[in-house]
C-alpha cells in the first residue's frame, strides 16, 4: 500500500469529480438518490474503518447512526438549531457514543464483541422507543424547515442538498484516504492482521482499537445527522438492527479494507434494493441472498478482488 | 386480585415462557457448543416451526389433537432438513469460520423471513389447542394446555440430556465439541456430526415454535424476541453449557414473566439487555461459572 501517492490521489479526485458532475446529467430523482447514497456511503466508510481496516466486526453501528441523528434533530426540533451546529452535535454524539460503547465492548473480542455491540444497539433502540414523547418513537418526527438551513440555503431544495451531501462525502472520503495512508492507519491494519504481534512491537491494542472505533463513530454520527437534516426525518427505525447490517453489506460488497469500496457497495446495493422493491415487497430477501453469496463466493468484495488480481496499489 | 394469587399467576406465565425458552435456547447452545457457530437465524427456525404447525393443522382433517400431534413430528423434521441443507450448502463451505457464519446466518434470517412473508403472508393465524381443559384454582382458572407445554418441554429436555450423556451419538457429539481434530483422527465423520447438530438445534427451535403456537399466533416476524431471549439465556448460562442454559432459562423466563406484569415490558427489556451485555463484558464464562 506504500508508494504510488500521485496515482492514488488522482484516482480519488477523479471519482469525486465524476460524482460531483453527476448532478448535471442525472434527473432530479436520481440526483436525490445519489445524495442519499452519499450519506449512506459516509456511514459505510465509518463502518469500514472499524471493520475493514481494524477488524472490528460490529453489529451495533445503528446505535451510532441514531446517536448522531437524534443529537442533531432534537435540538433542531426543540431549540431551532440550524444545520451547521446540529451537524457538529451529531458528529460529536456519534464519537462519544462510540467511545462509551468501545470502553466496555472492546474488553471482548470476536463473537462476543459482535453480540455485545448488538445488545447495546438493541438497548439503544428500545430506549428511543421508551422516550417516545421526545423521540417520536417508531413514527419519528419531521424536522422543522427553519432548522434545515445552512449559510442561508435551504437544505430542502435540490442543489444545496446535493452539495451538502457531496461536501460531507468528499471530506469523509479524503479523510479516510489520508487516515489509512498514515502511520496510524497501518497500526489499525496491524490490529486486524495480528494483535499479539503488534502488542509485542509496543502498541497498545486497546487504545488503537478504541481510537478507530471513535473515528468510525464520528462518521456514523455525521451520516445520521446529515440524513435527518437533508431529508427532514428522524425515527427509531434508523436504530434498528437493519441499519447495523446495511453498512456491513455495503462494505462487504464493495470490498472491506478499500477506501472506495463502501461507496461502490452503497451505490450497487441501493439500486439493487430499489430494483427489487419494484418486483416484490420482500426485498429484504435480496439483502439476505446478497450477504450469503458474498461471504461464500466473494469475501473480499469487488474492489478487494480487483486489488488482489490487478491493482496491488489500490488503497 | 390479591397480591399472592397475582404473583402465582405471574410465576405460572413465567414458567411457560421458561419452558419454551429452554427448548429454543438448548438448540442454540448445542449448536454453539459443538460447532462454535452463533446461529442468528435460530429465531427463524422457531418461527418456521410455528408456521408449519398452522399449515399442518389446516391440512390434516379430524379433531385439533390429530393435527397437533402430526405437527409435533412433521415441523421439526422439515425444519431440521432445511437446517441440514443450509449447513451443507453454506456453513460447511465457510469452514465454520465464526465471523463469516454470523454474516451468513444473518443472510439466512432475512431469506427465511421474507420467503415466509411472500408465501404465507403478513397475517397472524391462530392454531386451536389440541385439548380444551381448564384447571380451576381458588382464585382464577388456568389453561391446562399451558401446563402441558411445561411438561412436554421438560420431557424433551430430559430426552436430550439422556441422548447427550447416555448414547453413542451423544458421546460422539461431545467428543467433537471437545476437540474436532482429535475426533476426526479417531474416525469420526465430523461433517456429519456438524450437520446433525445443526439439524437437531433447529429442530428443537421448531418444536418450541409448535408448542407455543396455540398460545401465541403464528406470524412471520415472531422469531425476533425468542432469538434475543435465547441469546440472553445462552450467554448468562455460559456459552455452550447445556446445564447453565437450563438454569438461565428458568431464571430469565420467571423474571421476564413477573417483571413484565409489574413494569412496562420495554423498560424490562432495556434493563435485561444491558445486564446481559455487562455479563458478557465482565464475566464472559457466564454467571454459572461453567468452563468457557
């Protein structure tokens, strides 16, 4: 993964240019879809930093998404915060929640880690239902239009919404690229590959994994807040187990441990689900089938396979 | 109703929950113990058992008892066959890697749930109890069928215990659990043991589903709660320890029955979930101290 700096940055810049230009030739319907995909991709990129690079298979990332979503939308609802401060609150809440969960859950590893994160997320989901008067429970609530503004632009209109989603996505992608190419990024991979050996080399696995989880939480919180602010709705369903599975699916499809994989996975899965929803109400069947096929036949995902066969330099 | 009888009613309801839970959790625990596989689709096998009970009951003519007895045999066998197929087609090819099998069984969960939604529909359907018989206590009447469920679960669990402890097949399963490489070098067909274990575990869940369906209606989303509770039971009892699982099922079932009569169920679930997460964090071998 070392070397090839210029080529790598050029590739990612090119992807960003294409995504940015897409708003000019896509129909408004697909442009809005792309904005949704970009927000989901930010969530998946955060998941990828924990799972793909650090090897932390969490089944509770919906909790972090929901933490960001409610930390942004409750102040917007009650005190009329605008999008800027609400987004910052959401990102911070995602990081804080990840830190709190990590302090406890990282005492376990492997299967226990998966179950503990699942349990925490389930407790979070039930807590949101329990405080239904504030959170809206299962029905959720619509955010007031007045708080969905940033720098005077309304996020309820197409162009500012697309640009805001793109801004978040681009900064997330570049930060993730810079992170995995840094020495800390290599330490994260070392935790995934061989924790004992990294410990012998003098790294503290607990702090490295906690830091990776918190960074992952910042992404998830940002995505949750952005979803609420851009699309005007917050609800308990975003804390359900399904939203812990989705980023895992995106990452597995696109390629775990690749920078562009989460976005690619999100695009493909989003349209696959959309296509399947037209045919049947049981579109989750497709999600299940995709999961099984991926772990069976392509555990490295699309970009992981490409990297293995043809492009060793792909980060 | 006075407090005493009210508590008795709560305990009796809790005992029924505990009995069904013990069956489902024993299946989960068996699969985890022998195969080291966390089967997230376990709740769906329970749901399939209930749905198949409804199908069998509506196909088989005659009094409800005939259909019920038929379902008791047919549903676990069919679900066990499905599980064996899933083992051969999916889990075996993943070499039972713990994390990959969790992802695969999540996929299996969605597929079973959604296939049921498409074929059976979103409705909840009742199945008549095999017999109508009420026990009249001084304070309230109580369904005799519910007591039958407790009894039946006890018999099945006893049979399972005898099977694991007293038969050759049980011995082979325990040997595989302790050390699969050594077991293989002694000529044990480990693949077959795994397939049988997965089918047995699923069959136990399906049996629990058949037993519960005259009390609760059959619906395609009914697998969620038993899955979570079975997880809780298996973790509290110590992963892979059958005895711990039984004790924990009693504790969880009885306390779930009583707590949800006195407090709101959501709050009770929040507390239980957090407590279990803490058990796993601070006492990974479970509360009953069996070897990890």
